[in-house]
DNA sequence: CTGAAAGCGCTTACAG
DNA sequence: CTGAAAGCGCTTACAG
C-alpha cells in the first residue's frame, strides 16, 4: 500500500496542491467549504505530510533544539519538561534529540540545526572540551550549554551557559565533613573517561583537603562510573585498602548509595561508623535510609534560566550570558560529628 | 554565513554533484584521487549534508525506529542500548524518537516511518488502547510493541509483542504476602490516567485476594503516579485511614520506596511492623534499606527478544510473534512472616 | 570513473 | 480565495 502524497490528496479533493498545503498549515485564506472538504479527504485517506519535505522547503521554523548527551542523567527528563514548557509559552517548540555516545556533540548540533531549521540549540550535558570559537560561529544560531563544563578558552560572547560551580560545591561538601571533625575522608569519583564534571569535583575535594591541612592519601581514592554497582564496588575496594576512614564523599548520589550498600554488608553503620555525603540531591537521596546528606542541584532554576536566555536572545536580541548557580548542601542524617 | 550545499562543494572541488554525493555516501566507484580532493574540500568548508534532503530522496534506509513514550521509565535507557547493539550487529541502525505526552502513539509511528523511511518500528511503552488492525496495516512495516499492554481485539498476525504477564506477576506478589500470613494487604496503584499497566496489576491484586478469600476493603486502596512523592503521599493517607494493615503492595518500586519513607517517619519498621513489596526490581531496590522484595522485570530479555524478532522478520521473513516473559519475585528483606 | 538531469514531497511567492 | 510553477538539497538511474 503506497503512501499518498500531497498531489494525490489534491487530485482526490479536486483542488490544487497549494490549497491542500494551506489547509495542512492552517492558513486562514481558504474558503471554509474548501477547507472542510480537503480535511475530510485527508482524514479518510489518513494522509500524513512528509516531514522531510517540509523541513527541506521551509526556510525557517519556530523550533529550538534540545540536544542531550547521557540518557542516564537523572535530571534531564525534568529539565526537558521545564524548558519545553517555557519555550512553548513563548511561542517556540522544543525538538529533542538524544546524541549517541561517541558522536561529536558539536557536529550533532550542526546537523540538527540544518535538518530542522532550528532557531537555536540548547545542549544538556555533552563534551565540549575541544570546542572552538569558529565551530560555535558556524552554527549560526544561539547556542546554550547547560549542565556541562565549558572550556575556558572560548569567546564568551558567542554562547551562553548555565551551570553550577562544581569545584566550589565539592569543596564545600568536603569542608563540611572536615568541619565536623573528619580528616580521613575518602573520595569516590569517576575515571578518565569523564573529562569534565568528575575531574572538577575532584579538584574541589583536593582544595578542601589542602586548605584544611589534611594530607592527601592515595589509598583514599576510588573510581566508579555514575552507577550503583560501580559505587558499591568502589566502596568495597576502599574498605579493603583504607579501613581507617571516617567519612566518604561520593561525587554522585547514585554512587553514594551504592557505597552505602557496601557498608551495610560489612556491618558498618552510617553515620555512626562512617559519614557519607553525596552530590546531586536526586529524588532517592531524601528517601534513602538514612536520608542522604548531599549537594543540591537547582535543577528547575537551571532549566528555567536556560529557557529564558534562549527566549530572550530570540525575541529581544538579548546578549549571550553565563550564569553560575550557587549550590547548597542539604543536611540530612548520613553525616555525623566526630567524637572528640 | 550561509550554509554550503552539495552544489557549492561540487563547484569548489571542480566536480559534479554526483561525485560529491558518491564521496559522501562512500560509494566505491570514485577515483582515489578525486575522492581525496573532494573530502578535503568537505572538511575545509565543514560541509554537512542536509538530512531532510537525503531522507526525502532516499527510497529506503537500513534504519529501525524506536519510539518511546514515558521518559521516566527507568528501564528504557538500558533497553534502548541493548536493542541498538543487536540491531547494529545485524546491519541495521536504530533511530530513537521520544514521543511527547498527549501525542497519539500510532500517528507518531506513522510520521516517523514516513520521515525516516524506516524498515520497522519498535514501541517502548505507549498507549495502544484503541489501536485498530487497519492502523497497523497502514504502517507498512514490521511493528513490535514492547513493555506495553496490548489490546485483545487485534489480529495477532499483524504485529509482534514482547511483554510480561503483569496480572500474574501482581497476583503472585500478593499471593506471596498472603502465604506469609498477611491478610490485611494494602495496595498502592496508579489512577485512571494510566489505563494499561496499573489497571492490570490491580487486577492481579484483586484475584489474589479473592482466591485467598481475603475481603477487599476500600480503605486499603491508594493511588499514586509512578513517583516517590506520590508513593509517599499515598502511604501517608493509607496510614491515616487503614491503621491495621500489615503489608503493602506497591505496583512500582519507586512508589514502594516513597511509601517506605512515610513509614519511617511514623516510626513504623519494615518489615517488622509492615511488610512491603514492590514491582519492577529497579537498580535501587537492591540497594534500598532494607533491600526491597519485588517483582523482577527481565529487562535484558525483553530487549533482546524485541530486537531478535525485528531482525528475524526483516531478514528471513519470519512471522510476527507474541512473547510473554515469566516474572519472578526477588525475595529480599522487606517482607516478613506474620506471627501466628 | 564521472556529470547532467530528473525527481523525492513539500511550501511559497506570483498571478489571477 | 485558488492554482501552476519554481525550488529546497539531496540521490540515482542514465549516458558517456
């Protein structure tokens, strides 16, 4: 069964293709009678316009692309919803595209723009380590990076960014433990494949140690990969090689919770024996037992700012801007003052 | 800065557009020298072919679409990865599309097929309540439903499905509680907006009660919406209106964990005071405290079967089939024998 | 091995 | 209010 095209419908309806097109696109300048008739034909034959052809011909859309890397990020679903809502109340539509791991993000953005004739692109996550000014300029539309580390060498006037200060947040988390009297603080971080966020959070940990004059110990380090299992395994290794630790900072809640499992299995009580602090404040954190002390990510705010910047640039020729949200530690019960 | 098209590249390279096209598409019949030269021009000018034009012109692709409804489903990310891997080792590519809530799934499938010239479509989740044979036939390509309830009135030879028996699984979960001596078993399910899975699991609960001659009580029912918060709130209400319950069956782990939080807050111990059983066996279930007894979803198996059926139909003219996976209860520590 | 030309299915001036 | 025609950027026979 061959699919009908606009020409077939025009013939069936006894009108020109332009008229069918006008009906499809809800143009007002069609006689009511004609419109109804064409609509009937369309429904009867279940005609669906071909999007490729539309995109190809169309000079312009009202669409903003959301390019996502990292399907597992627990925040992205909520951020997308929030961004989508704002964009649409400003008259724009969001088109979501998940970029495959291993695909260069800036190239994906470019293709996305060309194919969908996008008005702008928002990136959630992604690796822009080697991004150049030239590459950004080539996009030709407003470009916003959200929740990803941005290279320092870039010309800031070419793009926007909405992030948190990961280094500072990690610093504060570790400082918090230190202030509670801990000086044997292990770190569960991510490995080399994660070039951005994990590395920066590790830097915050190191700065806190050095400012508090706490010696950095090699055996206090372990590496996972943003999953429960790897957090669990990392903690098992830590308990083997560093049985004197009194606190653990995991750079993601998911890994923190995996680590907690390892402790329970060994009969180690949180926070009585070891204090545990995570990062992200995912939904689970609050519901974990004991509720997990962690660094809160202002997910809604990031999403809303991102959308607002895009809309601002598109509507008012607002300039590009760079927003860094402050983070707060959410104190729950998984950390405890050291006995003196 | 205008974007270059294939014609511009052809001119710049001093060749015809067909040659550029051949280079882009890795056809073998181009002189090495020519190919290299064209490739250089493409890189220098950072030419990116327009996908809309390609899709429009192309008669056929080697792509299978994965149409997803419900970004929050914790399993879909893993399923997609698994399906993608299998498809690609059979020579097909997966194209992922997230359908927006409120959009009719069968229409989205149709558009998707037309636009991308898909060889087949796999649906993860989605609502096919009112699907008709005619609508399936109109797609014109193999159609597989995975992890979603399928209407009974459909002609089974027109599509495939890979699911678990949700009714039986829920039945067993409740039977398990009953076998442990519980007969005051509350249910946290989903509301009317969830027409498929929630309703079926509720039916399993009801059948277990009736077969065990346990009276169904209105005040043992509460409704949430697949989130922690709604699970928590549902449990709070349950504790108000049904303080004699000894067990709770939540139709999703996420809600079960929310419910657990409510119990902790009230000083109710799991499983000593109330037993708790969930559904899904999400990663977190094992790491919860106490580890959550739940119904395991064979996620990998569902994904692999789905991919294999698609490949089979595409390659060997295999027929459509309907697979129902058996589920097992994973016994952890959140349920306890009643004292007699 | 290469190029000119037709055509994929639309939208949009343009003319009426 | 309506239709014929050009053209979006590609791919693919076809001819050489």
